[in-house]
C-alpha cells in the first residue's frame, strides 16, 4: 500500500514533527507501506531532519518520496510524474484537517477516474471524550468514489493510541554522557558533573517563569539541578527569571535539535516542562514526572484539555499526589494569552519532590499508554479493513 501523507506547518514544528514521527513509525512496521510526504514548509522539515533539502520540490529522504505542497515546476515536472507513475494517489492521510494541494485534489476527484480513493483525517491529540466517539467515524466528500474517515490519537484503547516509534522507545538505552556529547560538550569533568545532576527540561510558551525558577531553586538545595533550556519560545523568559534570581542552579541552553536527539534528552531527564501535543505525548510515554503547558485558546478553553488529560492520569496516583499534580497543571494553564509578563500561581516544588509512589504513578501511566498499542500499527490495520 502507498500512502500520501499531507502536512501544512501551522504550529512551528509540532505538525511536521508528528508527521515525521509517524512516517518513521510506519516505515518500521513489518509490512511497511510506501510513503509520499507532501509538505508545505520544507524548511521546517529540514530543521528536524537535516537530510531534507528545503529547496528541492521533489526528493528522496529515508526511502520516502518528499514533495512540495506547491506542486511541480517546469524543472520538477518529470520527478512528480515519476513519483505517481503506475502508483496513483489512492490513500491519503490528511494531517490535522490541513486540506490538500490543488494538484493532489485534481487527482483524487478526477471525474474520469472511477477508482475508489480513501482520505483519512488524522486529528490532533486530545484526552477529551470525543476522541473515542469520533475515532474511525466516516464522513462525506463531494464524490461517491472518494471516502473519508476520521482517525484520532488518544490515551485509551478506544482511540488510535500514540506513536511508538523505535527511536523514542529505544532512547532510554543511551547514557547521559553520550547525550551530552551529542549536544557538543566534550569537557570530561564537566560531562561527568552534569550527568550526575537532576535534569529538568524547560520547553514551554512565553510566560513569567519567576515562580518556577524559585521552586527549582528551593528543590536544588536538596539535590543539585541542571535545567536544560530548550531552544524556543520559553528560553528567553526562563533565562531572565534565572538571571534575576542570581543563577541559583546550573542551566544549559540547548541548541535546536533533530527530533531523535530531542527525544533522547526527554527520556534521560528527571522532570519535564513541555508544551504542545507531541512533546506532551513524549513526556507521558517517558514515565517521568512532567508538567504540560497547553496552547491558550479563547475563553481559556485549554483548561478543558488539561482537565481531560488529568482525568486519564488520575487512576494511577494516590489522592494526595494527584492533588498536587492537578493543582500545578491547572494553575500553570490558567491564562488567556501568552507573554513574558503572564504570571501564574503554580507551584511545581511538590511535583519535583514527589516520593517513590508519586513517581511510580507516572510510570504506570506510561505503561498504560504503551499497552494501548502503536498508532502506526492501528492506522495500517484500519486502512486494510477499509481500503
């Protein structure tokens, strides 16, 4: 089976990050499909997978055909024609209701072609109940020869589950020293010293991080800390708060990293502050304590999404531990917009200092997600049922 996976990059690197992860997971299956990836921002793709040429409208990457959303140019027309010669578009994975480029739309809805085509809309990840309700649901198109279905990732066995790509699941086998060397630290004593600290990843949106820095500083008096400050929106905000507090613990600014390297950092860390659906999914699968910052929506609707995730987590914790987790998650997300002057009432010290039982709750939550299975496998099973 050949899949055309369609992606428009509308949220920094989150959308293309999921598509790249899905492509890798699909290619790792015992009966892997052939893949054509159609992407509107090859520059963003290049940042997380450097082998992508952002200037090439048609290319081969990791055994996949990668095509530009804008379609063939006079110089690339032959390459586009070759990509579909004898293998026309029949199964399209439309990621996050992104639509389809005009040239692909013309193929799918060609009135002269009566062959059956299938579009699967891969939706955004959510823990809300509608994920189970809408998962696999059919919907109409303007042609009787083109069928469409929804496919929803999620946190229960009644959804498509999460992407369990081999690189992420195996990342825990890398040592901290190897990870730090990969970042570019080659100072032996420094490597040894940093590897033995309590690692806290910081990867969020813009906000006032003074309260979080204060809590990390308090915790660092019990155990030496290394804050790994990810490249992105929260880096400057966190650094200002850290500098203003007098640099009370060690911090390391991370460069922009390819996806597999970033996964290794997440799995190797002790506590994660993450944003966006993909990094939240990775944090949940890591089995490490984490705090999720959801993207703010009108009327603070992000609190609905956060509450839904907390509902999936609740069964794995004692009442006391969950109370601390819930309070931190809700306070961290109770805002109407982003900005480095947005201050919250969150306290993360209780999460940093969780005992063995609390940490085990995050591990149990992770194990429950793995048991739900690999989204890539579930997607292929579904496609074989309907195509």
